[in-house]
């Protein structure tokens, strides 16, 4: 699946990079040393940009879900951040952002596959793994490591605070707000599981809006899905 491939590819590209293990190296030598982007990072960037551009377009042709507008803002912000970090030589911190965002998608997509295969017990376990990895990567690690680095470490290492960096940080905060929104939906789904109820629809959104033809799903339709 796309999430597994993206995370695996990101780890292969970044595993031997010092800034994966210590974020201050995202800024040491900026910008002269960072302009010399390695081929593997360049292609990691291009693949991720292509993927999110595709998501931005495809979203308008899929069933409209309740979090449609939040997902639209997420895709726009992500495409902007990938492009902005690329042209301003902030690809090290950008690569970390992409890696973190792909991490929890592995268990999410595995959960969806087992749900579609009607392996409900396995789906419930994988959803629990997804909730934990989402919380750890996007609610805890993302602000305490990546946002901290983009706001404070960059100033301590480079002693600069450019307008482009402030714009990038604003969009990074937008992503974090969206993370918090989606985590609130995850908590609600966990509460549903705790009550021994099985939620319907896509696990990434609270529920689904009317179908593209404008008709609500009937109870019979739902039972036949």
C-alpha cells in the first residue's frame, strides 16, 4: 500500500542521515551545505509531492466524507510545505515531516484491509495500534521534536528568522491543529469500541456524507455493505 511504501522508502532514504537522530543537524551548515541535496532525498521529495498532488485532485472524485474540508486543507498545506521547503533549502526538516506523517498510515491501511476482509478482531487490534502510533508520532513527537526544531533550534544554530521560515512554521501549526482534530475522532472511535459497538465507514473520518448522486444511504444499503 502507499503508506507502507512511503514509510519504508523514507526510512531507507533517511536512516543514515544524522538529522534523523538529532534534529539540530537540520540547520547546521544552512543554507550552503543543504543546497547539495542527495539524489535519494530529491526523489523522496518528488514522489511525496506527486502523491499529495494526486490526493488533492482525487479527493474531488471520491465519496465526500465528513472531514472533506479538513482533508483538503491538509493536502494543500502539505503540498505547500513540500514545495516551500524544497525551494528554500529546508529539505532536511521537510523530510522528517513527511516521514512522521507516513508512520501511522501503515497500521491504518492494514486496519482497513482486515476490516474489508471481515477480520474484525484483527481490525480492532490494528486500530488500537494505529491510535497509539498516531498519538506518539503526530501528537507527541511532531510538536516536541519537529516544531521545536523549526521554531527554536533553527534560531540557535543559524541565528536567522526569515519570513519564509515563519510562513513554513505557520503551515506546520496548521497540520498540528488537523492532527488534534483527527485524534479527537480517533478517541471517539475508541470509546465506541469500548462500548462493544462496531463503527461503520472509513476509519479516517467520523462518517460518510451522502453519496455522489446526492442520495442518502438507506438502512438496507448499509446492511448490504
